[in-house]
C-alpha cells in the first residue's frame, strides 16, 4: 500500500472510531453532522492535507457553499460509519 493511501485509511479509521463512539453514546445523526461541519471548517482552516484524498476533500470544501459543506460533512460521516470498519474497531 502506498504511504499516502495508508495515511488515508488511518484517517478514515480514526474518524470511524469517533463517529461510532458518538453513536454509542446516543448522539443523533443531526448532531453528528453539525459536529462534522464544525470539524471540517476547522480542518480546512488549520491543517494541511497529508495525501491526495484529503487534498480533494479540502479543495471541495474550499469551493462549497455552506449548504454544500453540510452535505459533504454528512457524506464523510456516513462513509466512515457504514459498518465496514466498525466490527474490528469498536466493541
């Protein structure tokens, strides 16, 4: 696996842990989406992307309107909480 791809997978695994923890403590989907939006804004302003996938997300974030950012944040949240990663990460 190329180094950048490994970083991307680790990033998704980390997000998956956080999303799954939020689900376990009973956070509603809308709450998770609002948190994801705030986190996306902070990351876009303060963190330099470490691989091409993160660069693509940042580029999309930078050109998106607020409503589009809400959709992107919700999609990323859904991507990492789809169940494929949960079995091995959180018990």
